[in-house]
């Protein structure tokens, strides 16, 4: 009588642990990159909103010959939880400074750029560690 050998099918615990380890390493590399991308995307949206508000202030000036009473545009793209966009003080008759101040997670994650500012003359500046190169942030 011939005895049949049955081969077991399936994965061993070692094989499963190797797969789990590979997935963990890939996730450890991908997640910080994803977080940086999210921070940059929110910053770009805030920059766009800031420049849109500057355009609205310029339109107001061409109509009224003063910036006093100009309003900040409401961008409505979900930035309310991450940035406060408004004038830095009250706008004067001939000048203003608009700013986008990060808050919440954006404030802690975006230390390179910090607060984004633009003046009525079009001068852009940032308060973060990249304050010498605001073009990287706008």
C-alpha cells in the first residue's frame, strides 16, 4: 500500500510577519511625505485666497480711492480650520497688509513659512524659518 503524502497549503507565521514588516516600512516612509503634501496644499490654498483678497482690495480702491472699508474675500475652500485670513490691523487710505495666519495643525506642521503676508505694494513676506525666501511659500 502506498502512503500518500499531503502537502499543507498556506502561509507560515514567518512569511506573514515579513509581509507585515514590509508594509510597516512602506507606511513609515509614505505617511510623512503625505503629511508634507497636505501642509503644502493648504498653504497654496491660503496663498491663493490671500492674493484674491488683495485683488478685491485693489478693486475697492479703484472705486472708492481708499482702502478704508475694504473687505477680505471669503474663499470658502475649507481653510477656516487651518488659516485666519484678514488685514494686519486696519487698512489705511493708501496702504494695507493682508495676512494668512496658520492655526491648529497647520501652525505646528508649517514652521518653514508661518504667517503669509502681502502688502498693497505687492511685497510678499513670511514669518517662518524660510523668511528670507518668501517665494518658496507663495
